[in-house]
């Protein structure tokens, strides 16, 4: 019997941190701030949709926060995504 080697659609926040090249603590800051692309919570546990994160990392996913509710207002002063281009400007380090 061969194992299923397809990538999982949901990954742990720690794996998302690894893929994004940031620490786990930064990734959890993104989750708490509502800026982690593809974040979902299931039974009190946090996961990230792999394809949404990969698209965002490739530059195809828009600005941080575009993936969440439309009433969310982007606040550049509180942007946890340091170094990402936001609305045509570099965010502050």
C-alpha cells in the first residue's frame, strides 16, 4: 500500500512560519493581528491554508489582510509584516 503524498491543504502555524521564513513567534503575532494569509481556527487550534499562504508569498495574494473580511481596515502603523510592500510602499522596519 502506498502512502498519500499530496500536500496537506491545512498546515500548522509553525510550518507556515518556516515557509514564510519567519520565527514561530512572528507567525503567531500575524495570527493574533488577523494578518496571517489563509488563517483558520478549527476546534481552538490555528492552521493556515497552504495554497493561500504560498500564493501570498509568491506575490499573488495581495496585501496583508486582503484575505479577511472587507470591513477590516489596514493600519500601516500596526503592520506585523515587516518588509512586505503594502499599497505600493515599503512598510516600516
